[in-house]
C-alpha cells in the first residue's frame, strides 16, 4: 500500500457517493411527505406540541407519529416516555 488511489478506485468512490446522495435525497423526500401527512391529519395535536419550547414542526410530526393522537392508554407522562423509549 503506497497511499495512492487507482483510477478504478476513484471511479468506484465517485459512483458510491452519487448513489449515497441519491438515496439520501429520497429518504429526505419520504420524511417530508410523512411529516406533511401527519400535520394534515393531526393539526390540533401538532399545534399543541409546537407550543412546547424547542418543539418545531418536524419534531411535532415525529412525536405525533410515534405516540399517535390518543394518549389515554398511558396513565402518566412517565408511562408514555418509558413505553415509547424516550427515557
């Protein structure tokens, strides 16, 4: 090993980065669509969550998606946090 990169290795690395960025973009699109879907179906819940300092639109969508609109099955905040893995 002399620390030099061959032309083929350079091409493979370039293609790998292109594939990585392609799928990263697709993942970001899907996450955005999920967030918009959640915000569309649970606007009141998301609005309440966004009143919490530091909780913005994406965090509200993630929390809504993980917890759901009905928190009645959870007896306390501690139960919810433990069950959903927030603790």
